[in-house]
C-alpha cells in the first residue's frame, strides 16, 4: 500500500477510531484490570451519551457560518428534568415524558435557528443566551426543587445490559448513527446542509433556501440534545440543575476530534462517534491511572491539543 | 434620504448602537435605583467591574484579529492563584512589585503558547483555547488546592478609595482608551484589522499574519493578568482555583454587545467596555426592580437576547416595510 492509498483510507474518523482502540490497550499496560469486556462496554456506554448529545452539534458545525450550539447542555438538563417530573417514576408515562422532552428541545432549537438565521445574531452568543433562557426557565418552574422520579423501565432499556450484555443506549446510538448517515448523505436536507456549510452565497445562488436550512439544523440540534437528555436520565437516575453542563464543550470537542472542521462544510457523524469514544477513553484512562484532578486536567488539555493537531489543522496561508 | 444617512452613521460608528443601548439601560437603572450615579455606588460598581472590563478588552483584540480566546477565564484563575501564593499580607512593596511583574509575564507566556499553537500549528482558535483552558485550570488547582490567600490591607483600601473624588476605575478606563487610540495610529493596528478581516488577503499583501495572530493572544494573556490583579485587589486577595472561569463567556458576550463582530476585522475596545457595562447594568436593574430570585436568570437572559436581536430586528422590520 503506497502513501496515497494510505492517506485515502486513513480519514480522520478512522484515525480517531484506531486511536481509541490503541488507547484502550494502552490502558491495559498501565493497569491490567482496564482491559476486559465489562470495562469496554462501560466505556462505550459512557461514550454513547456524549455521542448522542453531540449528534446535533455535528449538524450545526457542518452548517458553517461560525455555527456552534452552546445550549446543548441546558437542553439536556431540561429534557431530563421534564421526563423526571412528568413521569414521576411511572413506566406508563415514559412516552409522554419523551414527547415533552423532544417538544421542548424542538422549541429551543427553533428559537436558536430563528435568532441566528433571521435576526443575524452570532450562533455563539445566541445559543449562549438561550442557555440562560433555558436554565432560567428551569429555575422559575422548579424553584430549585427536583420533584419526580425515574421510571424503572428507562434504566432497564437504556443503562442496563439488554441484548448479549449490551446496554440499550449503545444499540440506540448505533441506530442513530445509521439515521444520521441517511440524513446527511441521502436526503435533500443533507445536501443543502453541506452546501450552506461550504459557501452560503453559492448555496443561495444555486437555489438552496439558506435560512430555512439553518433553522432546520438548529431545530434538529435541539431535538437531538433533548433525546440525549432523556437517555441520560435513564443512566443518571436523578436530576441536577447542572446535569447537562459537563456536555456543553465536550460535545464540540467530540465533533472536532472526529475530523469535522469548525469552519463548516465538511465532516461526518461517524467521525463524531469516534471522537466521543476517544474523549471518553482518555477520561476513563486518566481516572484509572489515579492521577490527582489537577494533573488529569493538565494531561487532558495537552492531549486534546495533540489530537486536534493531528488533523484539525487549517489551510496554510501560503497555498 | 434621511434614513439612508442614519444607516451610514450607524455603519461607521459601530459603538453607537451599543452606546444608545447603554444609555437606555442606565436610564432604567436610574429609575429603579436612584442613587446609581452617587460616587459611592458608582465606585463600588466600577470597582467590581474592572476585571471583566480588562478581560473583555483582551478578548476584543483577539476577536478583531480573527480569533477567539476561550481560555481567558481559566487564565484569570491560574494567575490569581499564582499571585496569592506569592503575595501575603506581610509582603514588602518590592516583593509585591516582583509578583505583579511575574504574573504579567506568566499571562503573556500563556497567551504566547495559545498564539503559537493557533498561528503556527494552524489549529482552530476556539478548540485550541478550550484545550489550553484545561491546562490553566489544572495549574490553578495545583497552586491553590483550597480557597484562600490575602494581600496587604493597604492595597485593597487604596483600590477601594476614589482618587480626587473620581472612582479609580475611571482612570483605568481612560488609560485603556488612551492606549487604544495610540495603538490605532500604528501600523500594527492596520495589520491587526487586515489579519482579522481576511488572513489570506493580508498575507498576500505582505502582512506578517502569523506574528500578528500570536500577538493578539499575548495581549489577551496580559489583559487576563491585569484582570486577575484587579480581581485580587477587589477581593482582598481571597481566591479559589476556579475564581475566573465564569468570566470567559461574559467577556465574549460583552464584546458582541459592544458591536464587534465575532468574524473579526472590525470593532474596538470601547465597544467591549460598553458591553461589560451593559451586562452589569442589566443585572443591577433586575436586582433593584425586585425581580423574584428564581426569575432573575431568565429575565437576564431574555434582556440580553433582546439586546442582541435589536439591530437584526430593526433591519428585518425595515426590509418588510420597504417591500
């Protein structure tokens, strides 16, 4: 195999995936207990939550125009709290909880899209503002009191081993991967998404309704983040006011580590899935090594720089 | 014709909309809090505001140069930790001066690292500075595992007292504006704006784009150092490992509220200063208008979104009327 064919096959998502596997075995060198099937499934399960939450972020970043969604964390929290409260632990109300969560995510995403596409508010500050609106609404409604419970069935179907010892969330994640692939590669919306990501003016001139595509993108992002929040409740079992906050920036990092450019127009969800795996692995590895928190942070930051340096580079000015 | 002129005025003075916004919110603030312009209240407000003002100034230089710095807040945390591990209530003036110089140098060094990675490794600014923010957080936690620290009392008293009946922060803001107006006359500023509006075009016309990019992050590091110094003066040296973390996003919102576009090549530090004030005055209004505690976050966010949406909304309405 010569260098050129090697380069063709070694796409960023594949590099990330290979890296994930290498990291897993590196973990075994540091701590032999790290390598076993249970541990592997556990890590993939953790990665699945980050992966599902990052799905919408992938679409938003590909759509370009400095696209970014900082409201994912707040939407995750909102969806989890809604499900927690509405079901109150009743298995029969899971469907209602899911529907309410998705509707809430839909509304938040739609508002993001309108603010960005029609009012020309920069995505970063618009979605940051919406984070405040969502967190604020949560505070107004709950008054800080988390009433409710998690239905037992959610834990059974999401977090606990379902088929061949694989938890439901991993199966759902894989299914989502297929759906995302179909959406991005096989639909008109997908074509429009990449077109507006590359060049909005060119897209407009070739008949793409740019504003509509942008609004759909942010709406989908809200919807997917809400799905992630619903899933996360099945795992976390309980809700906190900042349940989703730890996912806000990692969702962006997962997308970038998966080879999607922050400048838009290029990327894949399959890359994000690998990115989520890599980030979760590094995190688990650092924990398994028993490093002090301060060193964990420093090593994680350094590794993140190295990771994006592998292929997250911008074009050379001299070209 | 008249409306056309008005449009041109707004386009040329990017601060103008922000300034009008500030006047409006200040007016509302005056209605709900009559003593807002009294020296004591003004002094207190500005004193606690100065760190964020400095940070937003650094952020706006990076943004004008076409970048973004998500590490500024954690940098403030790290530098504050650094300062209070060196300075104790018994430190001599010489020791304090040395610590201040070292903190500034550390800030510039951290900015240099950010800048080198962004400009020479060509990594995307947002994700790079997000990654380095972990490193700065980690170092902050290493230096200051538990909240603590204090500085000589005289220093915080000095910082708290107005000079010649004018709040100290006014002098700082005047200095910042002076610094900026001098900088604007230099060739460096032309390079900065050229780099921000189009890196490739600037490179083609001989602008040392990479060097300019690096310097923007060094500025940001220096201003983060100044922010941490004023923050420590304001708290009397009491710090904790995450004391500045929340300031990052505020600094970006302030820059945008000040009329600087995140796409770069336009704007200025006066906008950032106005932006910080708008953010603070909104919070003041909410507090003094007796908005129930649980609703404050929501009301605050709604007002900020309304402020951000204002210009776009006006354009949208005008266009639909024009049709």
